[in-house]
C-alpha cells in the first residue's frame, strides 16, 4: 500500500483515517467497524463492498 495514498484516504462514512491491515490487504475503519478491500492495488472505498468487523 502506497504510504502517500494511505495518508489522504479516509473512511467515507466517518471521515477518519484508515489503518492498513497488511495480512488481509484491507483498510480498517475502527469508527465504522468496516474493512475496505484492496483489489489490484486499488482501495475499494464503497461501504457496500466493505466487510463488517466483529
């Protein structure tokens, strides 16, 4: 994940910064309790495509 891109990306719901989960290749939004997937090095920032966290 590109560090510069990670610095500017925010959760579309909460507008908070995201945490990169290298193991699962996802961007985590703790406030929204969602994990946004990264597909082909492109973050998919659509809430309906995100995985709900337990």
